[in-house]
C-alpha cells in the first residue's frame, strides 16, 4: 500500500504515519519535519508556500497512491469574528484550503482515494472559531466540487477531538467567553484511540457518497 500524508511532525499526522508504517505501507510525506527518518519518503515544505507543492510532489517520484491523507492545517486563534483581520484569515486559508487545492490537482491523476481533514467546526459555527470554521467549511465544499470533477474518490473527514498540541491550545482559552471549549475538553480522546477511529472510518468511506463530509464520531 502506498500512502501520502501531510503534516507528520506531530499530532494526527504523526500518529497516522506511525500506524501505516507499522502496517507495512510505503509512506510519502510533506511537512516541516520528519521524525521517522529514512522510513518515510519525505520532502520538507512549509505548506503555506503552496506554489512549491508541484515541485515537491515531483521530487518524491510517486508513480501511484492508494491513499492520500491531506492532514496539515492550522487552527489560528479562538477569538470573536470581528477581531479577525482579513490578512490573518487569508493565512489560515492558504494552509487549510489552497495548499490542499494544489495538492489535489497534483496527485489526483494517480491517486485512488483522497481524504482531506476537515472538522466538526465546519458545521457547528460556534463563537470564537471564525477563521478555522470558515476554512474547514470551504474544505467541505471544495471536496464536494472535486468529487464531480476528478476520477479519484475524495472525502472530507472530521477526526473528532484528539489530544494533540492543537487541542491543548484550544482548551487553554477563555471557557467563560467560549463555552464550546468545555465540550472540546470533555470530548477529547488519546492519540492512539483517535488514530484508530480515523483509520476505521477511512476503511468505511466507500459506504458513503463520493464527496461526502464524514465525522468519525457518527460512523
């Protein structure tokens, strides 16, 4: 099995890369750092520099992929929508949306299944999650559109709340101002359990309509 994963330096990307390596898969990766050494075919890349993605994919010399998991993303800050500048919002979109757009364009001709990490924040619209929610909502629609335009199967996947550095940053916010943080803190699971849920859901994606948004907590 050949798998491409973005953002493997820590968190969900790290856990997924570890899982697929242990399963004997050939793992390709893009991101800021590679904790797996030569076990992974890696190209160092800031995903915000999406104009460099075509060269990165070419350098990895991938002839085919069974699965691509476009995981790399950023949260930004938990704050009121009026406090967001357009420039800051654009930075989140560059990584969470446009980098994935370029990746899909590059890999879809030789990839069987593409999974783009989304979030429950894409549909919940809770106060404080403005930039992240907007970007993940855009991811869902982008996936829906691509499902009608490319031959690869493609899905948007909400991984649930997993105990990562990103989630730790979230729950350190003002719970009195942003009540949804209480639910995030209470609902998180460990990385190993979270990865198992993601992998199990990926294995069931063919049961869903191509282009769907799928939440692991509802599968």
